[in-house]
């Protein structure tokens, strides 16, 4: 089949690499326009645009769905992966085999923009992948293939997406084989629907009065973007890795947000068991070990964040 891929982030790389070397023909890539990045607001291409340039694949940058219309007539099927643009039915109907989506949840659970992040934040014990036929709804189309994997509790969203991106290749290959054999997808269940709304910077602030498990999951879910954060001495402190402290031996009960530094450990009080900070990003600095940051900050007894 003559294929195109519509995608934006790095999670699409394993599928792109596979399709480029498979029996099918990867004709072109669609991705979102360049965006301003960093303090200098320098315009940068999407990761998928960079991949296409490196691999000599035609790349079309589209800001809205209609921009794709003139470049679909010669395509049999389009594979979408975290594309970020909702596609209307008149666009979906142009390729002879329509559009399929590689989605990182067990649909109908976690429809939407951030399925892996919301699964981790919610404390799910598994991760999933679905390949389904796109329709005009939000991840509502019929399903070709699904797989489920136990969630490694050490995984943050970054590691989980890398894992699922690799695992999705086999499912995608099987689905394309199904399509070539005219095997039809199965309608999604109507029960168990949940929405994975996009993570926002506004909800990245940590409420230290929450249960420690919920805080730890939030830190894992929000990495690498937008990154969970708190305020310390009037500046933003981003927290990129943490673990629950199970052996806090001090007689002093930490109040929510209160620091306790001992040797190589940096603890923060919650509504119950303290949370140990492992890696942080102080404002204006690079990621570092929390113990190195605390040593330089010279945290005093009773100081708190939040």
C-alpha cells in the first residue's frame, strides 16, 4: 500500500522507521507547523518534520485539516500518531482505506490527547495500545487490534511513551496486514469510556496536602512536559523524579510542604508519608540531583515549599 503518516512527536519514530523499511511505500509525512521554542522563541520544526528531512521523505506542514486535502488522492491509507489535529469525515474519506490511528490506551479508556499521562496519574496498573479506524469523533472509531502491558511503576510518561512507541510497531504491522486482507475492525464498547484531556501548566502545581501516592503519580505523569512543580523561596522548583519514603525515622511529623534534609535524602511532607525528591530543576538551571540542589540551597529546619 501507498502510505502516509500524520504525526508530530518523537513517539512516532519507531513506526516511521518501520514503515520506511517495510513492504509498503511511505510516500509522505504530514506534521504540524514550526513552533517557537525556548526563551528566544526560535521557530523549530516538529520532531517528525526533522525525521522526514533526515530520511528524505516528503513532509507537508499543516495547520488545519483542509490543508491535507490536495495531498491525499494518491494515498491508500494514512497512519496517524499523536497528530494533534481533529480530522473531519470529508478528509478521512479521501484515501481508499481511510485513516488508522495508533493510540496509546485500551480504548474506550482514555480517549483524547494524553492517554498515557492520565493513566499514570490515575494509578492504572496497565498500559495499552489500540489501532483503530478514524472517524469524525474523538478516538471513537472501530478497533483493529489492541494490546495490554503491565505498568512498570518506575516508568514516567517519557519512558512509558518510548516503550509503547516500540511495542506499537508490531500492532501496526498486523493492522496493515488486516486491511490488505479486507478484515473489518470491531466497534468500540460503549462502557468504560474515559477522557484523557491534555495536561496543562495550571494543573502542574503540587498540592502537598494530597496523599503521597497521588503526588508521586503526578510527578511521573507530568514528565517530561509540563513537569510538576512547586514554589520555594519565591521561585519555581520543578520535580522530575521522586519516590515514596517508607522509612522516615524522625520523631518530627512533617507538615505538608515541609522539607527535611538528611545526608543524601531530601524529603517533603505530605498528608501522610513524606515524599523523597530524587531529581529537580531549580528555576533558571538544569536538571540535577535533589541532594545536590538542597546542599547548595542550604535548607533550614522548618522551611517549606508550595
